[in-house]
C-alpha cells in the first residue's frame, strides 16, 4: 500500500482480531483528533509515550 501525503495507516496490536487500517484503509491527518497519552495493555508494555 502506498500512502498519500497526510495519510496514515492505523494498526491494532492484535492483528488476527483487529479491525484496523487493513480493513478501513488509510486515515487522513485532518481526521485524527487526538494522540496517545498512555499505553496500558498489555500490562508488560504499559508506559507513557514520549
């Protein structure tokens, strides 16, 4: 897949069971309304992103 300018492919962390960008396609930057502020699952990877 080739993404255009301002397009992002959003992927879930459990590829076998995620309805993510592979299902819905790319998302344009203008449609992204937030940012990740904390990863809490799986607990072994819990963190606050930089």
